[in-house]
């Protein structure tokens, strides 16, 4: 877990989409997706529910955000 992954996580959580989160931290959508995939692997928890055109924090995601 590194600071880039955590910044990406917060950006997505606050903006509601991977695309908007990526723009917020100035990376591509593919790069931010990879960062979140790595963060989820390292934390052994799904952090977002991927819905069409938005994401929803899971319980684990809400705990990480606090």
C-alpha cells in the first residue's frame, strides 16, 4: 500500500467514478484502475462495487476512507 494508491482511492471515493478520480490525480483511467486493483489485492478486500457509470464504496472501502 502506497500513497499513490491511497490518493487514487480517495479521489474515486469522492468523485464517484474511476474516470473523474483519474482526472483528479492526473493519471489515466487504466493507471488508476491498476492502482485500485493492487490496493484491493494488498488489503484482501473489495473496496468498490463497480456499477454502470459510478462506484459505490463497500463496507471495507468506507472503513478505509475514515
